[in-house]
């Protein structure tokens, strides 16, 4: 079936352009032939009229009509007809009776055609198209006037007062077959020209279609449409914000994630707008001018801190634009924190496996040497603390994510030579469903990690955790035996990258805690254990004590939380 036939772009363009060229050529040819036909008819008509005027002015013709003598008219008229190439020259009297005719036996008979009235009655000169005894012809009709005494040169045309009598009519004709033969000769040449023009048009169509196909990398229109749809779907589905500009700095791509990150109206089209007007700090123009890529750089764009990649678009050695992909730094920080905690859990499991392997070897050795009592004591000592914690967590913290986090940090503390002690009066059973558990885990895990890091820099070995869900708030309290925090950092410790510890990997834990609390509508309070002082910042440093000072961190999270943001 024709509907199943699929033509490629090149074939379609050749057919379309060739058909268009053929239509134009035929139309121009038809118009040209029509104009040529009209022009030839007008030229023949004027030639017939001019000849008829000349014949009508001849004295021999006028005198012959006055004398009713066709013998002196016929030879003269035939000579003139032969010289001008007319098909016929007919001379008739005022009654339309022939005095001259190409066919002699028709002389004396009435003229055929019925178009003599205007010349004989009104003295008009005109061109007509009529069917006579010889066929359809173009005729020039001129009246013949009687000779008057003393006439000089006359302009024979319409009847004048000095020309009282019309004595006849001269009809000079050219057959329409002569016009058609002339047009046919031109028509053959025209069709040759049309064929050449069509051939050239088809060659140009092939060249244009080949160039166009090369310009679109050999794809078919349907393939381009499908790729365009897939590209748009891909751009809108990725979690990274993507912005692309052309060589003039105009936006060509701005996906949904980018709109969300910069809080722009999704109903408003940004294509064609200058990037400097919308996001002057995007630095895409700088990348385009330098033609150098910038990868995984933390930057502030449109008031948002992002991790951004900027890459120039280069085609055939020319920079034709630039593209930028980015994600919010906070999202990456959360992912990094989750990866870090997973790494900690994996390290804890490995250390536990190694520790328990050593303990099992020790127990096996005691049994082999008969020291059964010592083996039993070692087993009891090993399991007592762990079982106590497990029983407490099962009773007080039924949520598996929170209890798993605490158990993991307990094992981590033991590996680091510390002891995580959970207050036996702790209780965290009334957890509202709308509070995301991952935010609670983020808060608690980072507080315990912070306490372990604080103890590493002191002689402290204890970390205390207390929890309660009584009242309208969820309360977490973590105490360490560290050296405290420099008071100069008290107002900035919750900001990203700020830490009382040295090294590039610090300064994110408390920042993530603060971000989570902002979403939950909670607050954090720091208190130095050796001073009865409470502040919203962290910053109490013991300068005159050589022993551990310690810090208590309290977190309050309302059970009736506001709508989540961010």
C-alpha cells in the first residue's frame, strides 16, 4: 500500500522540488504561449488592416468598383496578395458582391462572414475574426470611397462630409492555421527550454537535498523529531539543573530542575533571553570565551550555592556556545554524609568481626587449657553491656532507623576506645509519622560523631546520650568529655565549613544538623559542662583546666512541626 511506502528525505525533496519546478515551468510556458498567440494575432490583424488600407486607396480599385469592372481589380489584387503573403484579399462592392477573390469562380458571389456592415455602413476600419469561404481567419476590413473631383490626398477611415459615398470594402485575411503553425514552431522550442529547465531544477534539487541531509548529519526528519523529544524528556527528567547558551549568549536550554533551583516561573519561556540579564554570575560567557571547561567547582549562582560544571560547546574548531550542569551543594552534602555513615557502618562491622574473631580465639584457647571459669567470665563480660543496650533500645526506641543508628555509633565508640552510655531512663516511642526519620538520623548521627571527635582531642572516654519524647518536643541530649570550643567560633559554628578541628573534612556535621532542624522547626543549644552558661552558639573553651571540660548539646524538635521546606 502507498501508505506503507516510506521515502527518505532526499527522495522527498527531489519529488517536491521537481514537481514544483515542473508546475512553474508548465505555468510559465502556458502563459507565454497564450501571450505569443495573442501577440501574433494582433500583429497579423494589424498587417491585414495596413494591407487593406493600401489596397483601398489604389485608384485602380476605386475606379474599377465605380465602373463595375472586376477585370482590372482581380490581377492587381492577386499580385499584392502574393507579395504580402496574405491568404486572401477580397474586394467587394457596397452590396458585398466580390470583385476580387483568390478563387476566381467565386467572383460575383456574395462575401461570406457577415462582418462587413461596420465598414460599408459606418465607414469603420477594424480587425475581425470570422469564418469565411476559406475557413476561420483574421481579417482587416477597410471601406473604399468613390473618387471625387479635385481630391488631393485622402485619409480613408471613417465617413466624412467630403466623402459622400462608400462604394465598397477591402478584406485582407490571414488564416488562423497560419497563426497556429507559427505558435507550434515556437511551442517546440519552448518545450525544449522547459525540459532543460526541469532537468536543471532536478539537479539543483538533488544538490540542495544532499547539502541539507549533510547539514542534519544524515538524519531523517522523523529521527530528528524523535531525538528532539528524547532530548527534552532527558533534560526534564535529570536531577541536575542544565543551562545552555549559544554564541550570542542567548539561552537555548533551561530545564525544569534549573527553574526549581533558581525559583523561576515555569510558565515563562526563557529561550532567547540573554544569560547576563537572568543569571549574571553564571560565568558561562567567560567559559565560552576561554574555551576551557570548569568541572566540579563550588560556586554561588543566583543566590544558591551549587556544585557546577561548565563546558564550552565546540564544533569544527569554533566555540558555538556553552553548557552548565549543577546541583545544590546541600543535596551533595547530604549524599556525602550518607556515604560517610555507610562507610562508618562498614568499618564498624569489619572491626567487630575482627574483634569478635580475636575474642573467639581467646575463648577457644581458655577452653583448650581447661580454664572454663575464665572463659565463662570473658563471655559474660563481652555480652553484658551489649545485651543491656539492645534490651534498652528494644524497649525505649522501637524505631529501627534510630535504634540502628545508636547501635552503630555504640560499636564505633568501642572501636575508638570510648564508651557510649545511653541513659536508662531514655524514651523515644512517641514519634510522629510526619517527621522524616532520615532527618532524625542525620541529627543524632552527626551529634554523636561530633562528640567522638571531641573526645579524641582529650583524655575523655565517655559519651552520654539521653532522649525523651515527653511533652510537646522530642529532646536529644549528647555530652562529651572534650576540651570545649573556642569562644571565637561560637557565633559561626553552625555555618558550613566552620569547625573547631583542623582539616578539610570537618565543618559539615553541625551544618547538616542545623539544616535538618530548620526543616523540622527545631533548635539546638550548647552548654559547657564546667560553666553554668547556655547559648545559641557553640563557644566555650576551658583555659585554666587541664582535665576534660566537656560540652552538652541539646536538640529540641516540636512534634507539631511546620510544613517541610527545601
